[in-house]
C-alpha cells in the first residue's frame, strides 16, 4: 500500500464530557485518496477537522490518543498549530472565498507567510489556479471579486487557495455537496488529478463519489471506526454487515 | 372581517409613519425658512461682530465643530473599533459581558454627565477650558456606539471566512485584521459616520469643556467655539440679529449632519460594490 502519511492511534475526542470519537486507529496512505463515509453525526467531520486541529477554536474540546503526520505528533504541546495548518490544508463544505479579488484569494496564504515578491506571487497564483483547473476560466479577470464566480468555480478557487501554500495533505469536508452534478464531476476529476502530489482525505455523503474517487474508505458509525479497507473491498465485499447495510442504503 | 383587520393594521402603521415624519418635515421647513435669509458668504468667513453691529459670521464655530469632531474621531475610532474586535472575538468571557454591559450603560448616560466627567478629568487639572476636553467628552459618547456597532457587524461575517483563514495558517489576529474586519468594514464605517453625526449635534457636553470662543482658534489647549454652543448662546440672547444668526447656524449644522449621513451611505455602497464585484 505504500508509505503511511497520517497515523492515528486510539484517538478519542470529547466535546466537554460528551465523547464523540472512540479509539480511532487507522493509517492513511501517502498520495492516495482516503474517503470517510458514514451517517450524519457519526464523527467523520470531527475526525477530519482533528487532523489539522480546526476543532481547537471550539471551546471545551479535548482529545486523547495520537495523530501523527509524518511521525510528528499533531497534538504535542510544542506543535505550532499555524505551521501544522500550512502543511495540512483544508477545503470546506460551503465554499468560502474571501470578499476579495480572485488573485488576492489565492495569494492570501502566501502573503501571510511573508511572500511579497510580485513575480513569485504571480507565478504561484497561476500555478495554483492551473492545478485547481480554474486558470482558463479566470485568467482574464484575476482582479474581479471572487464572489462573482459561480458556486463550482468558487469551490475550485478555495481548492486553489489551499494548494497555493503547498500543503502535503488536503482535507476536504464534503467539497461537492452543495454543487450541481457538472461542477461535482469537475471537483472529482480534480481530486483524482491531485492525488499524484497530495495526500487527500475526503468526507462525503455520496457513496458513488467515495467509490469513484477514493483508494481507501473508512466507514464511521456512532463515533467508532467500523471498517477500513481498500475502497473496492468496502463496496464489493465488506466484512462487516453494518457497512454493507449502509452502502446499499438500508439506513443512513 | 379578517381582511378588515389586516387593512386596519396597515392603515395604523401608515399613520404612525406620517406622524413620525411630520415633525421632521416641520423642523426642516422651519430651519430652512428662518435660517436661509440670514445665510450669506460672510456667515462662513467672518467672525462674530459685537452686539449692535450688523453682519458677521460663525467661521470660528464652524471650524471649531470640525476640530472637535476630528479630535473625537481620532480617539473614539481606534478605541471603539478595537473594543468591538475584542467583544466579537472573546464573546463568551465574563470580562466581555461586563464590557458589553458597561458600554450599553455608558451609551445611556446623559451627555451632560459625560461633560462633567471630562470637566473633572481635563478642565480642572489643566485649569482651563479646551478643545481637547470637548473632543474627549464627545469621544466618550462615541466609543460605546462604535464598539457595539463594530461588534455586531463582525458577528455578521460568516464563520466560514474565519475558518478558511485559520486553515491557511493565519493566526487569530491575522484572520481578524486581514479577512474578518475588512469584510465588515463598509458597515463599520457607516456606524462611525453615524456616531460622528450624533456627536456633532451635541451641546451639553461642550458647555463646560470646550466652552466657547468668539475668535478663530485652532489651538486644542484653548477654548474653542462650536456651532451648537454658539447657537445656544445666540438663541437665548435678547438681540434679533443674533436670533437670525442662530437660525443660520442651525441650518448649517443640519446641513453638515445631513451630508455626513449621505457620505456614510455613499461610502458603504461603494465599498460593498467593490467587494461584491
């Protein structure tokens, strides 16, 4: 299966005293797409947001166990959350471009890193937009507001913005759930492209999407990891009855 | 019957609107009809003449009002906006609820009381009335308004923007000042201009802080004239000529405040259009 990028061991997550993740243990392979599936409220998004510590901004959360990205303990006390998030980028369910120009959106992450050189910024913006398959559509209007783009374009812009800082891991929280089928297809093709250079973890409610884009699939239920295997195995020949019931639509 | 009730309520609403608009229209009509005849170029360029001499103007008071609201803005905008940022960013803490409550209380304190406070704070120790003391009094009136407006508008910014900035490796402060605050800026600017318009019309807090000055002054450590105090002084005098001048002053003041409100609208619209694209 190749190298492991993210190692998770006995990871528990609490909102106050409410335990929402129970002893999650799994290895996420490098340069592959790993899909997290499961019914609403099963903890898959919470788990995803734990990898780059986005849950830190919610008061009263607390975790036990370990998440390692390349052997670095994400929750070790000396970890700099800011530099962690530069290595582990994120794309959200609802596209959230800044009310700035297309250019300034993509350049944002680089600028807060201190990059000022205009030529380097131009190059990075073009490269990121090309990787997100948006360059051809926006190259003549980089100065226009990002809010003038369509929903699908906005989401690809958010992907370009996340790619601009050159992360190693890209976390995607239902990136296509608010998009029409054509825009969804573009995002899926993009995910497929991107896995050559990035390790991708994607949460989705869409079974077909998980089957189409991912190499590995993890099925979550009530805060527990029920089954984790190659996507083909999960969909063709799951070893747990609950997994089969869920993917065939018997509940969820 | 149901239709009748609905119509009745709609009619009552309309009547209430009319009732609210009538005094406004009357004030405008009265100020314009009384003030316009006394208004001329000299009113803007000349200083007040001694009693008995015809003519003269309120150049000192117009400049004074502008200086006073500039001092107020200089103090209240940074303090108010930063307090608003704090309130929005640390909304749940005991300290921020205390600050929010005090801001609301301060907002309700009669302006003359704030004048007395500024008198004790600056006039007594410095042993003289000054533009600075007047500006500080006006700033204290502005701060809670600016702080609460900033807080409310920052809260309206979608949480997704903050998450996006944090996920790109921005610190909390960075996210606030490069993304959240700019997104709320049009509204905050409007709030600031509305607050400025409000303090530009204050008289009571200036009576024993900025006091008054019949001469042109730009020295912030000296007493300074203002339109409102000048209007008050002239209006209670027994001289017809001063009464006319007071009406003209009132007209200029109303025009100033009106233009501040209009500028606020234009700035907001322009900024919003820029960000929407």
